[in-house]
């Protein structure tokens, strides 16, 4: 049994630090190279485990060297791999991340076998025994099946659909989500104009603005945090660390989600929980962006120590 199950992509990342992101017919100089596990589901799972949350994973890798490395890294972080499918004769998805001197990221990649898990292959009993399910980019039918199983069992669900939101039909999974994460570019596809009156105004929507912080919309109101001024090294994985920090904080407040998504007037304590979660999540994202690699999420004591220095 785990408290949180993450579901989606598990990749192997090759990070190339470059002097600038190249434009067409231009060339950039590679300053250094770093390899580690990646994929949003793997990143969030690792970040949650680092925050001392018992976490499991639903995803797939190949039986190649990259899949072995990715699996070992997740296991070393304390993530349960009972739901990780290893596909014989398949290649693990590899992403090449170009990171410039400002920490901005461009991504090249092959899909590999990171969407091999179908609805028929899900261990639904394992899903039901969790406390929370976090969905990331994956097959829409698998995401919908996981979300449906979780909600029928009374679990809370969060979803960060990522860059491919506009290309895939995630209607069913989004409809089941209690929390939706998106960045400032993706949010336009969800809310169109405003949170109030949208299809999502009965749940929590967290909008990530990178170095400019984040805001959270709830039926009780909206909350803004400006983020933290840190020296940005690599923004890869910072959004996943944000999601992990937000989820980890709210898990400690079991009634918050139920209160804020209910029709009744929310309590002030639940609103304060959202503000604490937003602050903690921004600290997780900032600390991750100040380190190299997508798997550099901080421990809980590190986040708490960081926050103490800011006040």
C-alpha cells in the first residue's frame, strides 16, 4: 500500500547544457552533459518519496539499459515499482533536454515505450488502496480508467496533462480531477477566459508561472504567491516538484479537498491550507530549478529550512 500513486511517463533524460537555445540554421555550444531519469510521473513520484511520502508508480519502460537505469533510480529514491511494466525488446523513451544559461529548457525526444500500459492491464485493487492518485501525460483511455477507478473508491485525483494537452482528448480524466495543474501556456486551453464560470470552477486549479510563482483558484477564492528569487540553473522538473510539494502538503490536511470542493461555505482553516500548500510548492519548484537535472527535488527539511530563511 502507498499513499500516492503517480501514473504516466517514465523516461531517461539526457541534459545538454548549452550557451543558448539554437534557432533554425544556427549552432549552439554544448557546455556539459548529464543523464538521469525523467518523465513527469517518475519525477513527481521521486519528489514525493524525497518528501517522505510513500509513493508508487504506474508506467512502462523497455528492457534496455536506459530502462534499467531509470528503474534503479526510482527504486533508490524509495518509489514502489509494483506498477511499472518492463516491456521485452522495447526501447525506453529518451528525452534530450537543451538547457541554456538562463535555465530555460527545450526538449527533443522519442516516445519509446512509455505508454504501454492499457486500461486492461491496470491493477485496480492497487489503485483503490492508495489515498491519492496523480495523473500526468499518458494514453487518454488509461488516464480515464485510472481516474474512474480512483473516484469510485473515494480517492482524490490530481492531473497535470502537460504540453500535449491541446493534442489529446483528456475530457474524462479532467472531469474526475479534484486538482488540475497547468502552466501559463496550458491554462488557456483549459479555462478559455476565466476560472469563474468555466468547467473547472468546482475544483482546484493550480497555475504555474515558473520563476514568477503560481496562483491557485478554488471555489473559495484565488490565492497568489510570487515565488522565490533563486539563481536558476535548470527548470526541468521544477513544475513536477511544485506538484509534489502541493500534494504532499494537502495530504497532511485530509479534509481540505473535500471542504474546498463542496457546495458549503469553506472554512478559513481550509483556505489557510491552500496558502501553505502554495508556498511550500513554490519553494519545492524554486529549489529544484536551482539545481541541475529533473530529479533534484528537495527533502522536507530542506524546504522548511529554505522557508525559514525567507521570513
